[in-house]
């Protein structure tokens, strides 16, 4: 147990899928897993462990932002011996051609804080995903004819910016924006673990299209299936 996770060590699988929203974790577990067990509900940050095609998987909420996923991913890696975390979440598109419901496989995360320096002694605002996990996701996507975009994601600490988001994205060559992968990737490097991030586009800064929270919870299932099929091969 940790201050934030009440699960027993044996209740957490070696591979974790980590959505931000704990209710999305519940939806994923109930939709895709068998023999499901609720293993954590401290602060209503639900975590479930069950089987996907005989592969033991934990689905764990992370909360919003780098500080929150930083705590949960660190504790899972360090104290529960988790080997790999795949973040599964939503993002906003900064670019034409990356549209609502498209899937984005984050190759690198661009952060705006000193999280990587503090957590991993890495003096860089660009942190890569684990190459092996990124490659497995791409291969599974290819095998299943699932189109993915990939590249540099903006892992922002600020949802409401003073500066134009599109101008900031253009200056830094950013494709999409989310709020967690920079901390997750930093923790993975610091503890010598694996991490990846799969995102479904929920809104576009270009077309102004948006999805509702219900749509994000219920209609991102292709991304989840892709992550779980990749999990089998890891």
C-alpha cells in the first residue's frame, strides 16, 4: 500500500492501462476485461485488475495533469513493480488532417515544466516514449488496419492559456495537446521502466469540433482495443 493506492501488491498487474478519468477506467474494465476486481478506490481513483485474453491487466485512473499522473505512475512503478504503463486518453488537435476520433501514438512529449529535471535529472523539455512499446503499438495498428498519427505531443500544464495555443504549437512544431505524458515518460526513464501514450482526438483547434464527456468515455474503444492488443505482445 501507498498513501494513494490501497491495493495489495499482488492485485496490480505488471502492465497497466492508465486513463485520466477514473470513470473511464471503470468503463474500460467492464467492457474489455473478465474476472474484474476493484483494487483501489482511494480518492475515488478507481483501479481494476482483470484478464484480457488471458493477459492480466490493470486499468488505473491517473487524474489530470503531470503532478497527478506523476504520483500514481511513480508508485505503480516503484512500489508495485509495474513494468509498463500505457496512458490512454484524449487530446486536442493542433493540425489540419488530425481530426476528431483519430488515434495518435505519442513518440515524444513536450513539457513546459521542470518535472523531468526533478524526477529524472533530465534537462530537456522533450521526453521520448519507450521505443519498444511505441513500435509494438504501431505494429499492432498496422496488422489491424488502424490508422495512427505519431510525433510530438504537447503535454501542457495549462488548460487555459494567455497566449494563442495555435501560435504556441506552431512555434514548437506540436501536433496535439494533452496533459500527462511528459511526467509518465520521465518517471519511466527515472525508474528504468516502460511507458507509452495513446490518444484519441476529442476536439480540434482547427475545425472547432468537440466531443462530450459521454462520447469520450464510450466512443474511444478502438484506441483501448489497440492498447490491449499491444499489451498481449509486451
